[in-house]
């Protein structure tokens, strides 16, 4: 029987604060499709967290949240610039192309999932042609797919030239809680000129919910209809909103991310294999050959070789220090 | 402060059996994206309910469940035959067209949301041409949008000619629980030759979840990828599956629908306005002029004029007999 | 062997002026994809015809021209208002839904293919909701599908309220030549505030070519890429442009449409069946029962019952007065 | 004033055989949308050329022909395997994603535009997952984008493993005439198990027309509707068909391609820069630094640096030996 603890940060259940909020806000009758008081309250909390005057909606998956919003930022014959290993570019099974009627994703290189500023400049400097999809938006991921966290200045250095070329800016914040727990100021999002944030609830420890934060409020025009058109307007909307009240009123959204980050640091400290990316959030990436990975699997640990060839260990709100120590001990046997 | 009790069957929260299951199955680590034991168990229960050897997946909204599955049954240059007042035809904000790359919906008439068999035959007899979208599938809704329930024979009389013409059959079962509570045998679905059922959890009293039941298992090919492409593959899949365990192991899925239906009968019995459709499930539709509807709103009842001009009152698992009696009393004042 | 003369205005070949231009502009090497001198010259002529400072592109079919441009005017979760019997609404096999990722078409009634202003006002007054596709553009057809021609004032009476509500205006000008020959001033298009015209070449007597006239030049942003994305950026673009030089420099575009209109008037004057729509352009629509239509077919005339139940007779640049007289004589036998 | 002779094979006009056929088949009335005798005759000639019992349609651009047909071979959540530098992968501005609702293109490496068999095997051996688009079809290009021609055995070595895995096979034959002129047997297409060929007319020397040859006739179901849905069903279909009669009855389709190939060989023989790909068809690719390319442009020759970094010289039916010699002489000055 395999242990999935470190396979991903979505193998955990929901934190108690979320389950409590689901029960609490299940009572009574509420208007549907987002006109309810629970949604309003959660939206207020999210505006407060990011210190933005934004329109806030909720989606059931990050894939949908990202695909729907990038499709709102680019015409179908345009493209989104994103890290070549971003979830958007590699792990959505073509969803942006569905929601965006064939919209393009142009991958950019960069270490640890952070886009290389020089590569961005080169992409921005390419002239338009009718024969390729020119960029209309830049998508950033904070924290990155490789457990790194952009410093605010590093993010600004990417956003500024993109904005100067007229591109909109999308932030995939599936792990923004981990970035915030690592020191990234959530209020920077507005300051930096991000137009849309897809704010992660699920990986932070919720039942499925992602918040779509439309900082550029012009994107909000008929957004409810856009969501329904995309199969994402939930009738009992309160159940996508309530978890946010549970996570944000208690501070658990970031405090439990801090725990996840700490577990990753603990694992990194004991890691006998070469670490391939800076451990700044809740993931540890290592270099491991195939026979060793097989033996790790045989030892019962379900972990995966990731897109860059590293083996990935993810921690979550539910990761225990006992599990970390057990894993570290097993790894030590294999090293 | 308006009372939404009768505005829809999605204004209620989640039944206790569902909330309990969410808590119960939140514990521990599970593989994500549907490879978990909770999903497997819920799928087994659904196969048992319908007595079919089907592939079962879950979606977060009925809109997505319907749009994704009809898109799997028809090519983009083909059409789906559906009741002209079905949710698919009138209330999805074009979602089938997104998921189906412009797939068409051809509306058919018929009383109380049931398709008129003669109208279906006429549609099936139209020859193909390159200038319109010929039908590739038939979509039925059980119970209908107007609170009626197809008898098994009536459904068979629609499915047989459609199948004879090579059409696939889709069943929008958003309110199948209410139909079952009204006497429709859920095991008829397989007997009748339905290819896909989108089985309603949400309106039955769950947190958001709909089951996609692929009775024609050839439709299951790479369906996980189809879901992810459509933004519907939930990472923490257990939370879409657990409610089904809560509802089906306890029998609450149909027993609470029976309650909703009984509340509709109670309201119908006391209704002082002309009833416009047979009250066979959980809705009561009446004829009411605009000034009277306004006064009903002023009395605090949030109810809506529906697509056919009737005013609609919906009951749910959470509707109380006290609320029904209060509403009936207020209506008596207005009649 | 059936005679197709009156089956449509697309059963004719190309007028001599077009064939001559194809030969003339085939010589020599030219940049491809619209950067050629032939395209530039044709675009100038079209700007002159309509007296607009527009960006001009060419498409191979009217379906593509219309579908691509309405998709540029509305988001996928929005809709286009169009006459319920317009080509866009009834005869494109769902193409707008493909190019517009599920964009909706909302049909409006009105006699002879002209939209009823009161129906338009009602549609414009409907409030937004997340559950249906609200209108983002109005599409007009000049001349209409039923052989009628909008007076400039009648068109203004539709455009003004649409513009006041923020809608863009699309003109399907597949038969604009016939409308112009009937007295409609082509320069009215700009005055009226139309944003996009799809100007018909094919039905006017060309080899396949339609001009996309972007009067709102902001729509021109990356339009070449939009065309290529839509499969409509022709490499040897000169062959879609040259016919326009042949038709516009000689005046044949409208003078040959005047001939087609005159042939329709000649047929109407001799028509022994009740005429169902005003004969203002190149079509004659009559009331005819099914047995009579069958006998007409047996007499060798390929004509069709149209969407409104009328039988349609279309004239073109190639229709001869002998053919009209022969048809009229055969019809007299059947009446 | 730049000379475009060698910029592409689409900078030439139409060969005399095509212009003659346009004039010849423009006469008289014909049914529209492909039901005409001209279309039937051209389709017969194409079936004869390839020795296949196929359904044949015509499209106005290669982009549309390719995008429409690959969309018919793969579900939206699946992918097409194609050479990483194929037109489909790099030069369609996302058209396959539009027609295929987000269908994926997976690029494979290989010299001179020919797919490396080992790379294909690796791609075929990747297991399915819900998180990426698994391949449903293989697209080959004959002749390749880099002027090479697959031998029949080389093509068979790619098709066999793809077929064994259940993939369909698409052939982009934009330059099939050049491949045939280079010795590739057009009748091999059927023997090899290709399911769909998009047969190039335009680059062969026609006005815009590409033939869609559905060798797997099950793909032909409602294909006229598919074309109209895609904006590609031309009303005056005869004008896309007539050029094929002109080219195939005279043999000009391949004999003029042989001329183009000979011009490329003549240029290659005199080429003072390193040739980067085998010169097997009508293109010559060379290594040239940026300052030299600039001087070549200043000398008046419009040629382009291609996707692999080579500078590309294309010959066509209209290329003259005088032009080749002039270019060679100018190149000699720069070398």
C-alpha cells in the first residue's frame, strides 16, 4: 500500500477550518450562482488579503480558473507567454486551447520555474506576423512549479516590460499561500500591476475551490456568463466560497502553508540526494537515478519524476514531521 | 429580506449525510485526479443504483457535465436534439457550443418539458444537408424542467426511433432523484439504451457534484483527459465523490427527493392559482399575472417567472412543511 | 437535365470582367498573404466604393467572412442579434459557433428579412444575466435573404438603438451589389456607423471572394493572424483581390447587379403565383403548393422551397431574359 | 523594388493550364456547394492520380485543409504528432487549435523535415495520462518543409508503428507535386495506409485550391457540413475544382513541379554558400550569416531566414533559368 503523502500537495484532504466552514455556511437558504452572502463575504476577505478593489469569482479547478482567464486576456489568434514548465504550458491537457479557441501558449525558459528576464525581452521584441500567435498576455506562477518564490522585485522586472508592450498579466497563484508564507507580500499583487490572479484554495488545504480575482475590473463584464459558458458557474456557489472564510478569517490559509514550507525545509535538511532547485516553498526536488527511484517506490513512497527530470517531494498542510523523518530515513538507506 | 426557499432547488445547502461524508473521507492521503478509493467506492454505488456496467466520473457543475458529454456524442458540425425548454437548450449560456466547438442544439416542442414523439420523428426524418447541423444525439431530461416525469414507456418511445437512426442518447438527470422518488426505476436507464447519464447530486441535496455515467464505455476512452481539457478534472477528486457515498449508502438521495416531491404536492394541494404542468416531482408551476407576482415578491418570496411564462415554485430536501403552509397562506391572500 | 438558372445566384459562373482580371493579375511575382500590390489596389477601390477609411481583407467564403467577423465583435459568452431567417442564423451550419467558441445567435423576427425595430428594442431591453448570452453586436443583411432592401432610414432606425446600448454593428453584404443597384447608397454604410461589412463578390458574379471591410479599424489589430488562425489567409492573395479590380474599375459590380434585379422584376411581372415578399433586388418569392412545385421540378427547373415556406427564384448577372420568359411560360402552364 | 521570385513558391501566379480551365468551366449554370459536374470530374482525376477510392472535397487554403482534417482525426483532448518544424506545428497561427477545440500538436525532431523514426517510437511508447494530450494521429509532410522527399520505405517505417498503435495518418501534401516530380509514386499514398491527404494545388501553380482526399471514407460522413461549419464550403465550388482539371488532364501538375525542382537543382549547383538540407524538391537551404543576408536583401532579393536558421530559396513553376543564373551570380558576389 503506497504512501502518497509526498506525491503532491493535492493528496491531502481539507483542513479542519475548511470543513467547519462548509458545515457552518450550509445552513439556510441562499440565492444561487454567486448572489449569496457567503460569496460576498469570501470575496471581501480576498480583496482584503490582496488589498485590491477587484471583482472576485470562484472556480472548481485551477485548470478552469487559468484557462478561462487567459482566454479573457488574449484573442484566439494571440498567445500567452508562460514559463515552459508552467502548469499552463505543460499540465492542462490543452484546456487553454479549448477555452481560448486555439489560443497559443509560448513557453519561456528560466531556472526553477522563474522566467528568465532576457528570454522575456526577446519574446517581446519579436515583431508581429500573421503566421504566428503574437503575445497578448504574460502568465506568471507564484510559487513556481519547482518550489521557488519570485521576489517582488524579480516579478516587477518581468511585469514592467510586458506592460510596456501592452500585454496583460495573469498570475497563477495555485501556491500563492506558500509564497506568502515564504515572505512574499500578498498586497504586492496589486502594486505590481497584475490584472488577474487565480488564487489557490485547493493546494492550500481546501476542498476544491480557486478564486478568480479580476483586478482589472473591465474583465468582469459579464464574467458570470463567461463562467457559465465555461461550465464553471456553480449553482450552490456558497460551497466554493465558504472554505475561503474558513481559511482567511482564521489565518489558516498562510499559517498552514508555513507549516508545509517548514516540512519541506525539514526534508531538505535531511536530504541525502542532490537538491536541484532552491527550497523556498513546499517542494523539494532532487537528482535521483531510475533504479533508486524504483527502490523508493518499492519502499512504498509514491513520488514522481517531474518534467525537468528531478524527483519531486511535495509537502502540504497535512504533512507530519514523523512522515518527513520516516521518508528521510528511507532515503538515507537508498543514497 | 427575501425568502429563497422556493426560488430553486439549488438554494438549499447540503444535507447532513453529505456533510458527514465530506468530513469522513477528508482524512488521510489519497491519490488525486480520481485514482482514489473514495471515487472508486462512489462509482460502484452509482453503478449499483443504475444497474449498469459503466465508467463513472464526476464534474463540478451540471452545465459542464452536460456540455462535455454532448460534445462527446456529436461532431462540431452536428446537432443535439433536445426539448426546446431544456436546460441544455436555454440555460447553459452557450456552454455546449464552447465544449462542442459550435455543436448545435435543435429544440423540439412538447408539453411539460417532455419531447413530443411526433416532433422527434419529424426531426429524425429530415434529410442531411451540408447547410444545417444534422442530429447525432438525443438529449432527454428526467424529471423535466417543468416538474414532470417521463414514464419508462414514454422514454422508450423516444429512444427507440432515435437509436434506429443511429443517434446516441444523453440523459440530463439533474433531477433524476426526484423522478426516482416519483416512481421511475433508476435501473431503467440501462434497459432503455441510454448512452450517458449526467446524474444530479447538487439539486438532490449535495455540495456541488454531478456524476458522469458512461454506459457506452467506448465513450470512456481518455475521458480523464477530456475532463482535464474541459477544466473538470478535480485534483482532490474525493470531495466530488464522497457526497455520493453519503447519499447512496444511506438512501438519502431518493428519500430526501421523496420529501421534496411531497412538499410540492402539499403546495399544489393548497395552490389557489391555476397549475400549468402536472406536479409529478418537486416543482409547482402556476399561471399568475405580473401585478400579482410583484405583490408576492413584496411579501418576501423570491420566485421567478419561468421560460414558458409560468411562475415556478421549487421544493428541495430542505423545504419545510411550515414554509409551504406559510407560502400557501400568503398566496391565498393574493389570489 | 435540370436547369439551375434560378436555383440561386451562386449557380452562375464568373463574369467576363472577373476572368479577365484573374488573367491580368496572374502575371509576375507578388508577395503573398496580402502584402501584394493587387490586394492594395482592390482594397483602395473598396474603400472608395464605401467612402470609408477601413482596413480591407479578403475571405474565400461568406460563411467564413461572417463567422470570423462576428466572432471578433462578441465574446464567446455573448450573442449576436440577427434576423431569425438570416444566413448567419440559419444557413451556416454552426460556423459562428466554431469561430466564436460557442458564441450565440439570437434570432429576431421581421417581414421580408428586415428586422422588426420593436423586436430589436425588446431584445436590447432584456437585462443581462449569467444564464443567457446577452447581445454584443447586431448583424444586418442588405439586401435581405428575401429579396428586400433596407432604406437607409430603416437601417438607421435599427443601428441607432443598438449603438446606444454599446453593440457593434455587422453588415452581411453578400448581396450589397443588388441593394446598391436598387438604390441603396453604398456610402451610407460609413454614415450609418456600421463597424464591419462583409462585402459580397461571389453572388455579384465573381469567382469566390468576399471582402472584409473593417470600418472600425481597431478590429484590424492582428487581423491577418486572425484570418490565418481561421484558415482564411490565402497565400496567393492576389486571386481573391483581382476580381474586385475587375468588378469595381469597370462598374460591373453594380451594373451587372442591376441586370439581375431587372431580371427579377421581369419574372415578377409575369408571375402567375402570389408573390410573398417585395421584389426589390434579385429574388422572387412566391406561394406555391407542393404538387405544383413537384411539377415545376418535373418541367426541369431546379428551384427550392425556402425557409419561410415560399418558393424562391433567384436571378444573377448571368440570367437571360430568354430564360425568364421560358420560366414564366412554364409557370403559366402550372398556375 | 524587391524581387520575390525565390521568396516562396506561392509568390507566383497561376499556370496557363489553370487560367484556361477557370475560363472553360465558368460557362453555364451549375449546382453549387460541390454538387456540380466540374467538381465530380476533378475528384475523379484526383482519385486516379492517387489510385484510391476516396471521397474528395476542396478547400481554399492549406491551413484550413490541414486544420479541418486533423480535427477530424483527433478528439480535442488528444494530439497530433507532427515534425516540430512542420507547417502544422509552426506556421498555422494556431488554426488546428481553433478547428480542433484545443487539439494539441506534439512536435517530433528529425533531419530535413523528415520525422526521426526513433523519436516517433518514443512518442508512441509514452503511456496515456489525463494530464497531457495523447496522440491520436500522425501527420507527415511530403515533400518536407526543408525541400526533402521521403522515400516510400521511409514513410512506411513511420506509418506502420503509428497504425499499430491505432493512430490515423494525415499527409500534408502541399508540395506533393514536387515529391512526385522527384520520383515519389503518388499511388503509394493508398498503399501506405494514409487516411487523409491534403493535396496541394496552390503551390503547384494553381489559383487557391487544395484537395481534401478522404481515403478513409468513414471520415466523409457529413463532411460537406464539416466544411461549411469550418467556413470552407465554397458556393461556386467549380472554381476550386476546375484548376485540378487543368493541371491533371494536361499533366502540368507534375511536369511543372519537375521544372521547379530542376530550377532548384540548377541553383544548388551554382550555390556558393553551404547547403544545409538535401536538395530533393524545389527548395535550396543554405547557411548564411546576417550581414550577408542583409546585403542580399539590398541587392533586391526577397528571401527569408527559415525556422531552422537556414536561408531559404524556393523555386516554382514560374521560376526562370535566367532568374536562377542572375541570383547565383549575385550570390557569388556576396560569398
